């Protein structure tokens, strides 16, 4: 009979590289720093209504191929010159994937997609890719899932999301209160808005919780609160991008004296998880904004070089280049069409 009362199901521990060490190994360039700071300030201005452009957060559901991600970033930069007067483009660069049961958890957790879960290398790959993209001049967005991850990559992020499965988590609300960028909270997978509104209230307040510092040492973290939490509508049991749903959300935000700034996720529950539905949601939200709904400050697209998705198989050589291995994405061609359409219609409104 064992007398041990701890680590019964733990195979072992591996010391993690300290945040300061990986930052010294993969530092920000002056150009990258400028991109991050300018991106954050512009997003804050959009949320505050000082900048009337709409935010467009577009990019792959998840990143599994750095080469394809960099090609996507280059294309996004090219089209930015055509739409920059009406849209703030922010690239989705998502490395962490929440799972209902099991599955690939993303590039940070399993960068080689073989179950080896080399998190040390995943953090390096993620930070390097983010650094390269923001150095190009493209601000980036990501979902924060693991509460330790921000110490390694948050300094490169201009917009962060707390997902539908974690918005209700006290840990993530506390973490968001200390993040340095605007944070979007998604409604619950069943469509409930209240957990996101409660999360916004918690995140804007000072919090005290356990975390790690730049040396990787466990510590007590004390925050000032994040004033730029806002609502992201991603659908649920039913879509919630229609005018009635938007009005309901705006009313609830107003009642709680929270920022009446709404980002609509054109994928997930709003598109029925089918990539073909994203364009319809995009056009609907765009029309509502043009008709005068100033609370609609942004939209999200799950977009890749090529449309659809593919299964992750053991033989990685079988994977098609530029195709998602998680949620279905629209193609680059469709993305370009939607961005240009938005620019045309918003320009006409202005």
C-alpha cells in the first residue's frame, strides 16, 4: 500500500524556459514594437468610437504551418493598402485550441503534430512567427487559453480573445484583467450572453491571483484591471448576428454600463460551422453598420489560403498546403472579395 498522497497520476515534470529567456532569445525589433503599440491604440480608439473604421480580424482557424502563415500575412499586408481607410486589418494567429474531449491542442502544445507535445519548442515557434508577422507591419490577434502562455507571447499581441468555453472561467477573467491589450469575450457555446458580460465586469476590476513572473517563478499577481474588455458574438444554439440579437446585446451592455462595442464572429455558431455561411454573416453585419448601428465595431473571419478543412493524419506529408486542420475556413479569394466589398460600402457611407 502506497503512502504517497500527491502526484499519483503524474509521469514527471520538465522545467520550462523562463519568459525573460525566450524574450532575449527571440526579441522584438523596433518595427515589431511599433506595430504592436499602434495596433493596440487603434483598437482602443475603435472601441471608444474615436476611430470610425471597423476592425477586421481575419486569418486561419489555427496555425500549423509557419510558411503558409507568413504567406497569408504578406497577402493581408498587400490588400491592407486598398482598405486601410475603412478597415483595421488584424491577422488571426491562433496557437491554442480548446477541446471538448481530445484532439490536437494547437502549435504551442504539439508543434510537430505527432503527440510529442514539445511545448518548449512550441513556445519558440509561436513567438518567432508572431515576431516575424508584426515586424512586417501586420498587427495580430490570438486566443489566450493557457494562463501561463501570455508571459511568453502577450507582448506581441494587439487583440486577444477569451473563448466561449473559457469566458466563464475565473482564471481567465483574472488573467484578462492584467493583459496589456483589448480583450474580446465570446458568448457561451449555448448562446448565453451573461457569462461574457460578467467576465467583462470581472476583467475591468483589479484582481489578485497566482501566476508566474518573468523569471518563471510562482508568484502572487496583482492587476489594475483591463478597461478594454468587449463582447464577441459567435452564435450558439442559434445565430446571434441578426438585428434583434444585436439590439438585445446592446441593451444588456447598456444596462451594465459596459462598452457598447460588439465584434461579430462570422464563423462558429453564426455560420453553422460551415465556411460557406461566413460571407452571408459578413454582409449582414456590414449592412447593419452602414444602416447606423455604431455598436458594431468589428467582424471576424476564419480564413486560409484555401477553403475548407482537412483531417490531421499520421502521415503529415499528405497534408494539403494552406488548408485548415481544424475549423473550416474560407479561401483567400473569398476573403479578398469580402474585404474589398466592405471597403467599397463603408467608403460610400463615409
